[in-house]
C-alpha cells in the first residue's frame, strides 16, 4: 500500500499553472531528493516590485507518521544501519530525514540544512548546529501567470553510518546521519521578465481598473445630475400649477 505514495505525482518546477490559490499545494519534482514535494503557501512577498506568493516545503514532507509518506521508508537501509532509536517494527528514519539510498545506491540521507525542522533526536546529533528559517526551501511565484519570481532550493547531504565495534578507531563512532555538505541553489528573475510582466499584465490591468472606477465615477455623477434635473423639473411644474390656480 505504501509504495503507491513513492511515485512521481508531478514534474518540472519551471512552469506552473495560472491563477494559483493560497489554499493550494504545489507539487514539484526535485531531482536532488528523487521525489515529488508539495510546497505550501506561507505569505505574500514582493520581488522587484512584483507581488507574489511564497511557497515553502513544510515539515510534514519528511514526517513518516503520515500515510502519504510511508512509501519513502526503506527497510533495507535500516536493516544494515542501526541508526537512531525507533519504534519496534518501524522501517522509517526519524522525521526530518529522507533516505535516498535506493536512488543513489549509497547510504545517502537528505535533510534541510542544519537539520532544520527535523525531530529532536536528529538535531541533538550535532548540537552545534543552529537551524533557522534561512535553511528553508522557498518558491516565490506570481499567482496570476504562474511565473517564478525567485527560488531557493536548500538541502543538506548526509551520510548514514553505522558503528564498527571491531575496528578500533570506529568503535566509538555513533551511528547516525553525518552531514557532508549543504547546497543552496538560487534563482531570481531578470529585469526583462519583470518588465514583461509589468507591461503585458499589470499595466493593462491597472488601466482596466482605472477605467472601471472612472466609469463608476461618471455613472455616479450622471445619477446625481439626473436626480437634480428631476427635482428642478418637479419644482418648475409645481410653480406652473400654482400660477394657474391663481
């Protein structure tokens, strides 16, 4: 049952559909982690004067207590590497770690940099780390067109190791995920893309809004003038009637 959740549900992070809602989750395939991640809306942002939505990779993407993530657990890895205390019969690493050994053919574990949003047992493995929001993967997108304004893909590559009690120097080695390197791939739209968005989308939109409000204003003025003319006409008719009676 769990294997169905490890298939690719969506591909390509270069293009997105138009009219994106805040309530949506954006599925995007990330080749570095060999899986699809679903980004969640966090807040509104402004990039080079263009307003957009920021989506981030929520912590629940690496939470293996959720049914939709159980397909990413690898029992073969944990049978070889007795890292971390875990429930009996569990085949999953602690939350915050992603086993991609089946994809890389090596005991490679992926996490957010500095084990950001990982479980306490993982973060305590390297107590000198100070995880923060700066370690988050972010995607800023213009919701009307689906244009990517900026992006930061931040991941940490770890090596899952075991204890070797029969080898002197390695007998004191604690089993766990040892950080090797963390990566930050960034993207920022160029000025040409910004100018195209401004000229082809936002400038006409502003003109339409101005025209609509102008029409409303003109309509309001005409209504007032019509009401005034009606009152004047009624007064004139009343005056004529009084004169005839005299």
